[in-house]
């Protein structure tokens, strides 16, 4: 079953039914009158009629259908009009797709049985009656000249496929004088063939006929690779497809063994069939057109793929530049134009040296060496652009690359944002430091100012002078330490290295702390454990004393008011790499620091918000690293400790 006539004015119902008729040639009629016109023109196998939207005259319509096409099967969709239902099958208006497919299978079975019964009643099958072959007459020279001219025009149409097909049919008309001709081309998926251009066919046939590629006439032509004349065929399905197209001859258009198109030709204007010479000539000419169709189709396919690739490149968020072996720019997409400020028309086809440096150099290196560069950041001299660049070679079957591709992202805005963020952070740090300095020096300056105002009146009082000297000395020392810490954060002073014993440096620090009368308002006990052998290191002694003292004051500050106990031990330790180092371990079982604060202990930006004493470990780390050592923090279950590791002095 190939031809189905669908009679309904309802668009929704038409869409539902057509969804199940993909494998059929479907002719659509709005009403009974249009349907009967189609029946007179085309041999229909199945008629599907809507009885809900059309007048309920199904009986009269079915009778007319049987008069015109006796073997057609009628399917009614909708309510029953009368008790005597004339339709062969019926579907409810609310049918499901599986129900429609079941009716189609039943209709196909009925049609097959009807055809078999008709064949049995007709008696033994005789060979098709072939018309007597007449003597092929020679071609008229004038007519042949016109035909060749038409073919020359068709093959000179370039890549305009519709124009080439139209000229080909005109040439066929001049050559064999058929009543009807048509060319059928496969769809995009190559599942079926549809009429692409024609001469003399009814619009209903042109719009609705579909020949399956895997069966019937198309399969026969692809397998046999020769013309099919209706008088030579025995398969009833193939004969029905030819009759559906109102043709008596089908010629395959073959290119490289593939069926690229089908030429169908109706009865000749004079005579009953086409002679051998006509058929051979049509086959030869069709073979040439088949090659042209294949080349044109391939051309359009490549063009579409090229346009698709160009659209991808055009809408990419990254800039893309490509070069070939000739070192000329082949591609510069829209994003690359925007980033580099170049026009593609001025760059494409030109030497790669037209690209901003060092982009051209990177492309050339990838082209010559085949090396890949991945996500490399660099700044161009062009407007100070920051780019993240990757390059890739384009390889073929040969060892040398066919070309090179450069893909880049514009990081300029991100870099500017990072710079602004860094400046904002620096401003915040400056604000915090200034606020902390003001807080730290306010109290010493107030006390100094008070005594300066009173010294004129009470200078002769010895107790006042003694108290004044002690307070001013303490507050001035605090001010000096504040500025020393700040200087240790931001400057690197000149270092004076000398070989000293670490024990001596630790003892000097402890003595200075014990003699200091400023304290932190709490008792401080420092226990020093030392070895008998000296531990010599080559350091700047003054910087190391400052680093150790800042750590002791930090542990003291974070101890309870009752008492601060700190232990200092000095040992020589063998490292995992075979070297040795001198360890100074400053620990306290009274100091307590929260884990989150301890994670930031060496970050001056964070710790400056607490107090300048809390900045001490960050300053100590900077000072220890300046003399070649390392400072680490250890947080045990009951002890907080700082470990200073120093390289020993050479013997």
C-alpha cells in the first residue's frame, strides 16, 4: 500500500493521522469534491475520511469511491452516521496511535487479499504484453543539435542545482517528447525520494508522492542499475509506484554506485513505448547528470559545514586565529577582532607578521615545532592587553603540521579588577595599621605629655623626678618597639652577619626581659635549657634577638594574668636530607590561642587588627628568614610553641 487519501478540514486531526503515515504517499483533500478529483487522477489504495467535521454522507461518498477505485479501502474516523456502515474500517474520534496503526495493518492485509483474489480469478499469469519493437530511427541532426545545446546549458549551470535540473528536463523533452517527466531526489536523511522538479504532473502528485528508499522502485533501480520499463516489470508494487507517478519508464541516476536521483518519463507523445536507442541515450545522459548532482550536493554540504564552523567561531567567547603552511592568516573570528582591534578583511590572507607581537611568533613556533602551548598568560605591548593564550598544531597524515591555531582570552578586565582589589586591600591595611598605631602610641604620649606639663612646677620634687624618669623611659621604649615592628614588616635593613653562639643570644634576650620594668602586667617566668656544647650560627645577632623577644612577648600576652611560664630549649637536629640545623624551641603551657587565629598568626594583614603584639610572630618570621632560618608554629594538646631553625655555622 503506497497511496493514502486523507479527507478532512480539521488541522488537528490531520496532524494526528499524518504522524502515523510516514511510510506512505499521503494526498490531502479538504472535502469530498476535492477527494473525488484526486481519485480520478491517482490510483489510491486507502481513503481515510473524517465523518465528524464533514457532512455525514459517508454512504454516498463511499459508493462514489468504489465506482472510481474499486479496490480502495475506506476508513471512517468519527461517529457512525447510520446503522448500515458503508466503511471498511472505523476509528473513534479519540483514537490512539496504536489503534490507527492496527487499522492500517488490517487495511493492508485486506488489500493484499483483494489483489490475490483478483489474480486468481483472472486465471494463469501471462507474461506482460510487450509492444512490438519498431525500428529505431536515426536522430535528426537539427533536433540532436538542439538537445546537445540544452545539455550543454544544463552542465554549465555551475552549482545552481534547481536550474541544472530544469534545463535537463527541457533537454529530455526535446529529445524523446514525453507527455510527463519528473526528477526525484532523496531527502536529507536519504529515507525517501520526492519530486524535485517535473513537467506535466498534477500538483497533488508533486506534493504528496514519496517513494521509500529501501523498497519498491528505488531499491530495484539501486540494485539493478538499469532503466525500468513498465512492460518489463513483474513486481506489482513497483508497477504501482510507476503508475502513481504516471510514468512508463524510470531511469536511475547513478554516481559512484550510489542512486542520487530517479528520472521518470511518461508515455511518448507519439508511439506506445520508448525504443532501445531512446532508453540507452536517457541512461547515458542521466549518468552524466548524476555526477553533476553529486558534485553540487557535495559542494553545498561542504559549504554548510564551513558556514556552521564559521558560525561557531563567530559566537565563541574566545579569540581564534589560524595560519596555514604558507604562514598566512586563515581565520580571525569576531572575538579576536574585538580583542585585538583588527579587521578580519585586513588580516586574513596576509602574512602572520601582521599580528601583534608575540602572537605571530607563537603561531610560527607551533607550526614549525609542533609544540603545544597551554594557558600561558602574557601582556602585549598593544594597549597593555593581558591575554591567556593556547596554541595547537593542526595535523594531517604528514609529519609536518598543516597549520596552527591560537586561542586566547582577554584577561585585561580581570587584571584591572585584581589590581583594584589589591589597592583596596592595601588601603584597608594602611587604615588598620594607622588606627592600630594611634591606639598603641596614644597612652604613652598621654603620660609623657602629662609629665611634661607638670615638670615645671614639680621639678624640685625628687620623687616626681624619679617617677617621671621611669614612666617616660618605659613609654619611649614602647614607642620604639612599635616602630621597630612596623619597620620589620615593610623594610629590609642592612644585615651584619657574624658567628655567634645561640645560647648567648637567648641569654641576652632573657636578661633584657628580666631587667625590663615595663612588663605586661603579669608575672613572667622564663626557663632556659641548654647543652654544654656551644651552638654556633652565622646570623645578624641584633635581628635574631628581636625575633626571639617578639615571640616571647607574644606567648606572654596570650597567657592568663596570674602567671606566664615560657621554656626555651636549644638543640642540634639532624634533618631528613642529611643536613643539620640548630633548633630554638620557645614553648608555653600557659599561652592559649584559638585555632582559627593560630592559622593567621604569620599574616600581618589579619593580625594587625588584634594588636601590634599579635603582629610579633609575622615580624619574627620575616627577621628569621632574612638570616637564613625558618620559623614554624606548633600547637600541641597542652602547649603552644614556636620553632626557630637556623643553619649552623661552618666549622
